[in-house]
C-alpha cells in the first residue's frame, strides 16, 4: 500500500477500524486527494471573489520572484 505520510493516519484508520483492503484504501486516498485539490481551488476562488485575497499582490510577488529562482 503506497500511502504518503499526509494520509498515513487515515489509511491506518480505514484498515484497522473500517476493515478496508489495501486496494480499497488506495482508491479512497486517491479520491480524498482529488477532493482536497478541488476544495483548495474553490477556497482560493471564493477568497478572490470575496476580496479577502489580494490577487494583484500575489501576481506582483510571483513575478518579482522570477529573477530569484
């Protein structure tokens, strides 16, 4: 079962408490990763929409860091 540290605790819970097989756990973790990515994207988009995230400042910072890489 290839599970990174980030999901190790939930993988152990799925196996010991819920009785899922290694293959089932991998499938569940894959779905959790996908859900997490979508949630993060939605959170960023909501923050931009509400004005609580200054997108202009993020863009300026990202572009000013280009020469430092």
